[in-house]
């Protein structure tokens, strides 16, 4: 008797489930819909706890001038990332020096690789300037 004869008389719930070893679906089961709350909402504190001095603390506390004078600084994870340019970019070679190095240096020299990167950097800058003017 082959396998097709065995599964024909079974209901869909009795048939073997797909997704064994080598399956693309590794986890099965219901999606958790438990106690999920947005992180911006402050927790509710029981009145008895408030009477003894328990209070809510913000996720990212502020560091005042007195704390900064004592040497306390905000953690790097809580400081927002600066997205604007911070200043002048100084390359190890100018564009002209990099082009001259590409002409005269051997490909096995480290200066040739550095010059290649610098020329590529300047090409991308010139391309961005040309496309932003349009």
C-alpha cells in the first residue's frame, strides 16, 4: 500500500503537517498578543506606593548643570545622533595629488590604493553636486 492511499481517507486535521526538517517555516504557533504597551506611556502607580514616595522616572533622564559640573554625562545611547555635517572634511591627499599618484605609482604600493579611494570619493562628490543643481 502506498502513502496516497493512507492520506485519502483522513480528514485535513489528521493529515501529516508540512514544515518538518529543512522547511522554510521554522516556528509554528499563535502570535503573542499579550500585554503590549507603547513605550511612551507612563506606568500607573498604585496610590499606596505614591504615599511612600515611589514615582515614575522618564526613560531618558535629563542631566542638569549641577550634575555636569560633578562629571556626569549622558550615556552615548541616549544622545541623539547628529545628522548634519559637523565640519570640514580633510582628506590625506588633494584630488590633484591623488590623480598624480595614480599615474606614477605602482598598483602594488599602498599609496596607489589610497589614491584610488580618494579619486572615487571626489567623483561621488562631483556627481552629487551636478545632480543637485538640476
